[in-house]
C-alpha cells in the first residue's frame, strides 16, 4: 500500500514537476492538523482523508474550463473545452504526484484522484497524516466523511398521509402538465441523479437513454472496484440494505415514464445515474439492518464526472437526495464543505444547477449538508394542502423552495413494475430537478439565476411551521415556464398520410394538424410556421395564419418517417421555440 500504486510515477515526471510546476517553499504555511482526526488514525490504524491542494493558477485554469462550457455543442468550443480541461487536469496531477513523492514509503493508499478539483482522496496512517500536514503543497486535510440516505416514510406507516400527493397529484400541483401541453417534457435533456443506484430494467425507464457511473470508496461497484462506467455501473444493491432502491424512486420522480399512467415531472428526459454509495453492516449503520452510505470523495467524483460530460450531453441539472449534520449558517457550511462547494460552483457556472434535499430532521432553523451550501438549491417538502411537511428541515435564509414530498408514488426496486408511496425531502428535490429539465428544453441559454427567479415569483407561498410570518415558494413549473416565454409553440400536433392517384403518378401527402397553446391566450399570435427537420436543421415549409390549424405537406415519400417542428409567431414578429413532432408509421400489412 505505497506510492507504487500511483500511475505515472516516473523520474522524468517528478523532475518536470519540480522544475515547472512549483514555486512553493518549505517555510510557507502548512496545513493545520485536527487532533481528533490524528487520534482517530492512531486508534483505528488508518483514516480516509481528503487533501485540499495548492495548485498554481487553479482559479485561472478553472475559469478557463468554465468559459468553454457552452450549451450549444459547437465543435470548436468543445475542442477548446477539452484542451482547457486537460490543462487543469495536468496541473492537479502534477501537484498530486509531488505530494505522494514526498510521503515516500510511509503507509498510504489512493482512494480517488481528481482532474478538475484540486483535491486528493487517500487512506493514511497517523505517521503519513503528520507528514502530509508539513507539506506546503497541502492546503488543508479533512476527514472523508460519510453521509447516509435520508430516512424516508412509506405511506403504509403513516395512514394520515393518505390524502397527500401521489405522483399524478404532485404533477398537477406543480403544473408540470401545463408545461407538457406546451410541448415541453424534458425531451433531449439529461437529469443527473447522484444516489444509491437504479433498477434500470424498471418499466418507468423504458426507452430512456441512461448513462451509468459508479464511485464507491469501499470498492462496491459491480466490477469490484472503486470506479465503473457504462451499462450496469449504477446497479442498485440487494434489498437487505436500507436505502438500496432510494435512487430508483428518486429517478422515477424526476424522469419516470411507463408509457401509461405513471409519469414523472420530466417524463421524456434522459438520465445520468451516478451511484455514490457503499455498503455497511448493521453495526456500522447503528441499526438493526445493514445500510448504504456515501463518502464525500465519492460525491466529489460524481459531481466532477457530471462536469466532465457537460459538453457531450445536454445536462440540465444535478439532483442529490442525501446529507447529514445540522447547519444554521451558510458561511459555516461552506467552510466545512469547501470541496463540495467548489464542485457545485463549477457546475453552476457552466449552467448546471445542483438541487439538494434539505433533510428530514424537522429542524426549524437549520439544514443538513450539502443542502446548506450557499450555491446549492435546497428543497423542503410540502403536503398536498401546501403545508410544510412535519419532517422537513427549514431555515429562513438557506432554504430556497418547497416541492411536494409527502406520499409520492414512484418506482421501487422490488420488480420491474413495483411502485410505492414514500415521503421525504428526497422526494421533493427530484420534483425541482425535473422542472429544470423542462426549462432547459425550452432554452439552453437562460442563466441559472433567471430560472430561479422565475421559480420564485411563480411559486405558491407556503407559510412555514417553524417561524410565524416566514414564507417560501412551492414550485409551479408551468407558471415559471410561462413567465420565461414571451410566446409558446402550438400543442397536440398530429399527422397522417394519404395519397392522390392519377393515371400518371401517385402523390403522397402528410396532413398535419395542431391546436393553439393555452399559454398564449393573452398573446397576440398571428401565425404558425411549419418546418421539416433535416440533420437537426429546421427547413421552413410554410407559414399559415393563426386561424389555420392544418397543413398538407405534399410529394413526400411513402410511409417515410418525417420530423417536423412547429412554432408560433406574434404580432411583433417574435417566434416561439419549436415543438417537435415525428410522423411515424407501423409495419405495413
């Protein structure tokens, strides 16, 4: 368990590091060492830690990465982004290698290395811990702490919750259905869920693209390692572990769609599911049953992974339903969780907000971490009657929004068609995440702070149980979307193919119909435009007046699938975003 496990430990690399990458001196300030952490290392033999690194030009290098985080997927910008990411990764790796060179043959083991965050996760003994604290390259040493899955409440145990929102009720409460009617269902967007894994085969995820990733410090990924990518990487653990299907339930709330009665907030969005939990015994869980818990370093790896995919996938939001601790002050929370804050800051600067459940301890003046981080979006839970749920944590400044979170029906891990009603702020956070997928389908350019303003001013005020006179908005996705729009595209688009036959030829015709969008009732819509999609480009076919709700696309190929886009035009000439319609054909008899 020594430096030989670290890749690229070559003399040439070390010389390059010494000559090019460091101007730090031994007499610079070194990291303070927590005596409790040192005592724990002496008592247990080893302790997992996260080192905060002093990386030259880290702020500039990070800013350069973020500057090339466009959401337009421009090939040139993607190339520049990859180059910026490589420069940052090289700088961080150089410092990491220098640190491990100095600790030499003392006992240590790498848990995780990082490419965009100036940190290094290790397992070390007391002697190595003391040596690390003397290195000028180490800015701080923190314990790699554990966070549990928040306790959630099955409705069967709480019959008084029977009238609280099920999934369909919650969809109606937050007016996601009106966003669907406007043609916005999260299609084309990815919601990144960092949780305990997913039952990928569940009917609620049929037809979705699911990108899977695993980080497990205890080497509990399906491949028996600490990291795994690709199909099956985010596979949930067995049912003997409390919280094993928590990620399945959360994913269903944000993006589920079984093609029938069950639909999440953004039913056509895709998923990135990052499994960031490890398995623990009942004794380790202080419980009668084994459980899953998540290390900070696994969460950091998950957030970094999402950031690394920002220019390959259309990522709308990150959702985290985990946490621990009690924080009544955002500054103290940021100070205790600097690396998570940096990761959340990077994502937010790239246009990807991080939504986090506030916790279920009934705090009246505190949130759990990481929801308490100042740049995170913290979510509390409400009932169907728009009252704060009894278990929901609250803080008058740190809590951002409420969402339905009591008796929410979603997918579970029992089978490919199993569903249960659970309650918790874990259920509220993915409601908001689904909303962001809808917003991003509408516009990929609106800054995060404008999306938050739209949610704030469109939401229904909820008077909290903890403090008289304090109100927070319960989200209204439909109203927020409408406030972002100056005009909306038509809805309920349909189509069929017919033909005209003469002695000389047969002409095939696609007849398309649509309806006015109810979101435009107070807008001056004067026309509709119809486009054909060719290699993701919109080629205009026609423009018709606002009293016309049909168009005949003539001389088309027989039974050939065609993608169309429809927009609305107002009296000022402004054009809405497009509603996409695909005219498909079954097998010809």
